[in-house]
C-alpha cells in the first residue's frame, strides 16, 4: 500500500472511524475529561487520538447535587447528572481553543427527546472543528432521554437514523451495558447507519452506608466504572465484534496499555479511557507508547491488524501440550 | 477562565517522616520539593494512598506545611490527615521511605491580605490544614492574625506552638470543654465580630466541616465581613475533568450554578455559596 514507507520505522497507530482518521487509538472518554481545555496544560491535546466532550444538550444543565461519586473496590460509582454548558456555549467558548490546539474533537450528544438529539447534532454539524458525534443513549443517571433510547432496539435505531439524516459527520452511538444482549443494539445501530459504536457506558449500581442506611450518592443509584467492570466490558466488545462490521470504540476500566490492548484484541478499533485518567492525568503518553511498543515487540505493523484477533484456539493447544 | 495556574507536578514522593498526633490524626512529610516550591496557601495536592486499584482514586489534601532544607529551599511538604476511611487509614500507617504519588499544587489559593486589614482564621478539626502556610504568609506581611480553632476535645488541638511562634492569637474551643471555651468555634467568632469597630477591616478565612463553614459564612455576612472559605468535597480528579466536587454558587439571578471546587476553588467567597 502507498503508505507503507511512511510506517517503516514506526508502527502505524492510525484508526479509521467512517470518514474520520484518528492518529492513534487512544481517546479521552466523555464525562471524564471536561471539555478538554481543562487538560491543556497537562497533556498535548493534539497527541490524543481524539477527545470526547462532556455530554451536551441544547441548553445548560446543572446536574445532580453532591455527593456525585463514591469509590468502590477497584471502581467508582458516579451520578453527575450530565451537568453541561449546552451546545451553543460549547461552540462559542470551548471549540475555538480546542481547534487552536489541534485536538480531534468528538462531541457527546445528549437529548431528552429524539428531536433534541437531531437538533444538537445539526448544530454541531455546522460548527468548525467537530470531528464526530457520539450519541449518548446510555447515561444511567438522568430520568428522561438517554438510556430510554439506549435500552430499546427501536429507540436506538430511531435516534441513529434520525441523526444520520442531518449530518455527514461520523455518528457513533454509545451503548449501555445494562441490557441483556449488547450485540443486538450494536446491530440496530449499524443498520440505522452508524459509523461506529462506543461501548460500554457504566453499569447501573448502588452503594449504601449501612450505619445511616442512606445511599452514598445523591441520585441514589449511579454508574459503575473502573477496573472492576473491565472483564465484562471486554466480553461485550468481543460479542459485538462477532455481530457488526463497523468499528468499535471500546472502554471500561482501562488503566494501562495492556488493558487497552486487551480491548483491541477483543475487537475494539480504538479505546476510550476515563476513570484511570482521574488517577493519573499523565496516562496518555504511557498508553500510546505502550501500544506502540507492543506492536514492535509482536512485529505487527499496524494497530488495525490487531483488532479482533482473539486466538480462541490457543488455550486448547496449551491444554493438549501440558 | 484560567483553569490551572501551571502544569501540576506528579511526584512519586518518598515519605520523609510520619508523625502521629493522636489515634486518628497524623502528619505525613513527603519529598516533593517542586510541588512545595510552587504551592501557595490554600492550594491542595491529590495523594494516592496505596498502590493498585483499591483504593482506586487519589484524595485531596491541603498543603499543610512547606519543609525547607538548611539553605531555606523547599525540600518537601506535609499533609494533615484524619483517619476516617480506607485511604486515610493507609496514610496513618505509612512508614519512612514508602512512596506516595502526589500531584499538585492544585486549585485557587487564598487571597492574602495586607495591613491594616487583620486576618481571622477559623478552623474546625482537620480544617486546620490550610492555615499553617497562610499564617506564615500573613506573618511575613506583618498582618495581625487570630486563629479561632475548634475541636472535639483538647487533645485534638494541634500545632498551637507553631501558630504562637508566628504571633497568631489563639481562640480555642472544644466540644467537651477540656480546653478553651466549651462549644463551637463560631460562638466566640460572633462575639468578637460584634465587638469590633466597623471601621477596622478584617478578612475571615475558614476551613472545616460544612456545618461550621455555613455557620461561619452566616456570621460573617451578619457582620458585613468578607470571608474566604476552603471547601472540602469528594473529588475524583482534582483537575476539572469529572465534575464530582461541585458546590452551588449564586448565579446573580436568584438561582445557582454548580462550580467545580477543584478548579474554581477550593477557596471560594463565602457569601456566593448557596449553603444547604
């Protein structure tokens, strides 16, 4: 291929998501990276494959009262309630700096109604510097919208196909794991014209203080993230990889390059990282370098060649030889 | 809006020493000279109490003291910790030479006043933490300072000689009456403010449990005095990414908006906070 010479001394980390090419497969997950500008002094924003903004509705939202998070073994529960500045202020106040810094910006689109998803998507499609739309149909923490679309195959299909009609940007619905069969939702998204799917959002969960019998977060229930959920998320990515052809943006408890590679091998074309970046805000170069080192060590030229390469026979071989 | 004053520094800091102050409180000295050199009074660090994923997240701590070497150069910092959960229990038991990830300095510091304005610091329990460096800064500027300091019992009033050495007047209260006045620290604060001539300026600084902060804020407003509070909220990241640590602030139109105490604070104007 024509770009082989370009990658001779360097692994090719690029990832294609529909019409969009990411320079590497490491993405800052929505809701965990503010609007990106908060981290401009911590990480070169343009060095990431992409950043996904906090979820945006048409209007500003204040979200839930504190406490909004509680730590759990190897994880954390959150119910922020999609506090956000709304799509217009995002375009006016955040997008110019993100553009100036060369960030690849995927915007997380929220809605309480199907019309709102469409309108927010339409507005963003006209804004300079938006590289893709991640449709948040999976937030477990708000009463209206979000997960009510994401927990229904028809709802998923309807939102994706309606947004598809108003944008040429890559459309990437973010799927909830709080369903029986995630892969069927990935298929509904693919049939509706999605360019990729992000999975998984958080697992609906609950933590109580037994002394006071009170929930530890104000919303009573919240979404579990962090290493605790990783094996379940890997399994879901693997199942979706068997079912759909569109790229998968995998996430759920990734804390180092090995974790990221696990998702890629299971079938993710790119990975998103959230909770781990709270613990280590400088994690990004470690992830990118770690993936690159792995490719070198295993003599794989392109990270794309690693996607969905689970060797299900390996275990049998070892079994027999031992 | 400027989010971070500078790129925060992440150090795998050696524990220089760990000094228990009681069965619950300890002071932990960390070899983080670059953070110490950059820190201003009221700023905080995010500390990972243990390796691995349980506990998973870092915890915020005010920078308590700046340690200096023989030449006066910053050599480290200390944090004041009270054992209330998994992370603080680990921090209580840390030994010399163990390493702790320490990120900082973070957040907006106190605005330090100049004479002739006096400074009245109001501390409850572990809320003493940001006032050691503030008292030093005030002393360096020649500001007349008072520390109103409340605890449950006399044995939990710490570092009194440290503040006396900086010419800080101490007004002590304990809930059991074992040292100082029996009751809450806001009572003597209220009396002192009532007795003070309106023409003599005073800036209040407060840090402690939320109920104490709210009472201090109300008392300050009642007497028409400005007050900076250092709020403590459960934080996920300390950098503005997660929106966990929000506090409701007046929006100027009769409503409120949630601001992130990690980057808009932790020091905030008391009269702008919507107290619960």
